[in-house]
C-alpha cells in the first residue's frame, strides 16, 4: 500500500492563488455574483482559507483592490513623462484578460456594496487620475489644476470604457486590437486632453 505524502503548506502561495482567482472572478462576474466557494474552487483550496488569510469576502476584495492600486501605480506615476503614459495604458488595456492578470481596470469598475471596499476603489481611481494629471507636469495646487484633473479623469474614463467594451461587448476591431493598434489613438487622446491642459 502506498502512503500519500502530505502537501507542503505554502501560505504565501495559497494566498496568491486566492488573490489571482478572486481578481479573475471579481473582474469578470462582479462582486455580488462571485461566491467565495467559486474562488476557493478555482484556486484549488479549501474555502475556509479565505477567512484565514483575508477575514471575509470583503477583505479579499479589498486585497485585490490594493494589489490593483500597486500595479497601476507602477503604470502611471508623477515621474513618468506624459509621452510615455499612452504606452503604459495601451499595455494595460492590451494585456491578457485571463490568467494571472485580468484587466485591473475592470476590477476597478466593480462595486462591492461594501462601503470600505468602495472607498478604496474610488480612492484608487482618484489617485490614478491625479498621477495622470501630474504626468502633464502641472503642480496639483497650481493655476488650472482643477481643469487638468478633470481632463485626466476624462482620459481615465476613456480607458475604463475601452476596457469594458473589449471585455463585455467584443466590439471589433477594438476587442482584438493589440498594444500597437491602441497606442496611436491613445497618444492622440491623451495628448489632446493633457498636453495643452
């Protein structure tokens, strides 16, 4: 008779499996339609581990949002020149929307109904727009700052719309456009909104 060797426990690996599965589910199905059992099944772990690592479904959603904020922070920051911003956004929009990195922008569109998680989500969107405005080289408290922030929020709204249409509507040629095809229109859009800001 063969004996089974117990699986080695890897807390960090299990936590990452749960985060990856949750990001995919929340981005594609939304918060309300996603169950913790589906997340655990997709991750291949016991559902009780969600409570162990994240306290609750809401805690898991918040962890997904925090990860999205970290990743988006690397995409656009105040020290990224404005002419490089369209490249970063095009990479995010054209990236794979399955597997380990579903569209972070889609995740940010999903409301959870949980007040704390929604505060985090809105804070991330606000912060991203502020970083986008800062990349235009205008001080956040200088003259015309509110107008530049508005223009950055409009650019962010366009990126969110692109992410949504690519995933949900499968509208061609937008749905299958690669990074190179998205780049020129994004450059035009961002330059038009922010370069003269």
